[in-house]
């Protein structure tokens, strides 16, 4: 017959606790679902006939990330599949930043109260310039160049 010792009980409890912690850490800060991922706005491209009368395909324009109306003033929107966050700090001024947090590489999840928010460890970044407003991140989000073409916002 096998005798249960104190050492066996403590080892078993410790192993179960470690498994619970590792399981919790594995999913921490990863709230992405299919519904969370934004797809870029689609826009058709056309080809115009050239002087010889033959239509040649025009160099494809970059797909639009969003329409101007999709980005709220004083807020923004995270495009997780492109790892970009687009903000509108003031009316008509649009900015774009990398959506990858400079602390641990998580993808930021939301924009609210004038900040871009990372769910992993609570870092917050300014919607105006990507600077850190609340740590633990030590550096700003990388700024990305965008073009506002009429009602469409595209990466430059």
C-alpha cells in the first residue's frame, strides 16, 4: 500500500498552483476575437484607357484603413490586424501610431479618455503624440505616416 506523505501533498498542491498561474498568464492581455479585429475599408480601383485606346491597370492605391467619420474626435480606433491605431486629437487632425505597446509587445486594445490603452499591464499613451501618460511602458508608440484623401485615411 502506498503511504501519502506530507512532502507528496505539498508537492501536489504546489504543482496545481503553478499550473493555475501559468494558465492565467497565457491568456492575460489577449482579448482578441474575430469580432475585435477591424478590416480596412475597401475601395475599388479603376483603370483608364491610355492614348493608344488600351486600358492598362493603374498602380493600385493602398487600401483605406478607415473613413474619416469612423474616427471619433478626441478618440480613435485600433486596427488590430494592421497593428495600427488612428486617432483624431482635435477636429480634422488625424494621427497614426503602432498598436504594439513598447512595454511588452502587446497590442493596444482601446482608445478612451484621450489615451490609447494597453490591456496587458495598464500602459496608456497620448492620442496626440503617442507619448506615455501612464506606465509601465518606457517609450512612446511609434508614429506612422498617414494620408487623408477626401474621406479616406490611408497609410502613407
